[in-house]
């Protein structure tokens, strides 16, 4: 993300009731910044019914479960992990 793609200035300029469709920024970015949410079923209703009529909350829960189940690289180095363990031990000792 950049200031250009976030378009904060354009958002402020257009305001609450304005239209983004006629801005130069929209013309410049509309093809490259298209976003289609992956958990929404964006096809025809009969196709959604045939696919089992999964609700948005069910689709979101399935997506969250899949993300949680993925293996992840540790965020902390072994040294950082050891330092946090030391801080925790020191804190628990003081609480006794």
C-alpha cells in the first residue's frame, strides 16, 4: 500500500456523498486495484443454492479455521523468545 493507492486525499475531496467514479484517480487505478472478496459468493443465486447456500458467517469461519490450521514460521528469534521467557519468569517470581 502506498499513499497513492490508499487515496486518502481523494476520499477527503469526494466526501461522504460524492462519487469516486469521475475522478482521475479512479480512472488511473480501477483496473489494477480491483478487489473481489474470497469469502463472498459472487455468482448467481441458483449457483449459490446448488453450492449448499453457505452463509457469509459460515464462509468466514471456514476461512479463519483454514488460516489457523496453517503452519507458520515463528515470529520471534530464539533469543527474543528466551528474553520473553526470562521476563515472564521474573514477573511471576515478583508476584509470589
